């Protein structure tokens, strides 16, 4: 029932290909706004596409990272959480690539005007990784000036950095490219591997598979040291860190866990609660 209401809301807001391209005049990131709020670079919008206005709601809350799940259906990249959610009008282009291109053009080369740091677009591949990535690569090349690009051993920054997650088979075609407009989302098993940050700039993993603490009571010291060791190793190699499956229900447990993630210098906090994480980070500036 929740997904139906979200889709109804999506239609009401007109967030199809045509309507989603223009930034709302009152948005925090709109090009014509004199006041430029500070982006929350550590805020990651998990399952971003399930919000009433994919991408736009996250930008209104000043998020630095958004996540979209994609399925290759024919030659289309459809966005949704499961196969049952798919709608032929909800493509990666209509919800993300085309709007980002329009926003970056309006904001003179960046997603948040006056802020040169790239927005992270995490693309989670749900169908077979190799074939899906090859189709995705074709779409990214249509926006060659939008994305951070790896060119013959050098990383050229762009307004948006695409990071590929999901099906691990995507790694095979990515590794042989000498020019690519996307990077690979590693796992803790990749920490310390020979692959450089120019290929794996992000280390992501499931919190509950690596830690027992979910925010209630004291954080076990051994787990705190483990977390800080993970972050330290990643940062020493120029990589960022994100955990998914962290508690996301509002309350003291979530705040306690988010607080420990901040204290350990974890780069991205994962949430579906845009306003909740925005308020949490603003309170701790």
C-alpha cells in the first residue's frame, strides 16, 4: 500500500520526464536563490526513488548522496525496488540523469550552486551486472560533461560522481575500461585490496553483518575500535565508508548509532528519513 501511495504522490507532483527537469523556484538548491544553504555531504538518501519527488526531495534536504536501484528491461533502465514496482515511465534518465543535467547547467557546473564538490549518485544494479552496466555506460556517455570521469589513470572531477553497486558482475567490464564515467562500490572484503581508490572510491557494507550493536545501551568498545579501524584503513587509501541496514526508526537508538558513526568519521549516513537526518546533522554542526 505504501508504494501505491508514493506512486500516486509522484504522479500528483508531475515528476515524470518533463516535469522533473525544472528545479522548483523555492528549492534550497535552485539556481535563482540568493541564499545558498550548506549541503549535507554525509547524508545519503537510501532508496531515494521511493520519495514523492525522487532526487528533488533529497536536494531540498541538501543531501550529498542519493541511491537509485535499476533493472535492465529490454534496452531500458527502469528504477524501482522490486520487479513489481517497475513502471516504463520511471527510467534512470527521467528521474535522475536528465534532471541532474538540467540542474548542473542552471547552476553553472555544479548541483549545489557555488559548491564544487560532486553529488554522489549510487546506482544499485538489480539485474545481471555486466549487461546492465554496459547499457548504463552508454547512458552515462550521453552526459559526458556531467560525471566525474576516469581517463587513462587520471580522475577528472565532475558535478556528479556515479558509483556502481549491486550485482558484482558489473566489476568485470568496468575494470577493463581505460575511460569510464562510473566507479565501483567495494565491500569490506575489498578493504586493503590492490584496487585503488580511482576504481573503488567507496567501501559499503551491511552494518548488521559486521556489528551487533543497534544503538541501545553502550557501544561495545571492541566494536567501536573495529569501526574506527575500518574507517582509518579506508581513509588512508583515499576511500570513503558507508554502512546500510543501520537502524532508521526515529528515536534514541538511531541517534546514538548515528552519533557513533559521526565520531568515527564514517563518510555517509544511510537513511530513508530525509528530514530526520537533516535535523540530526544540523544539530551537530
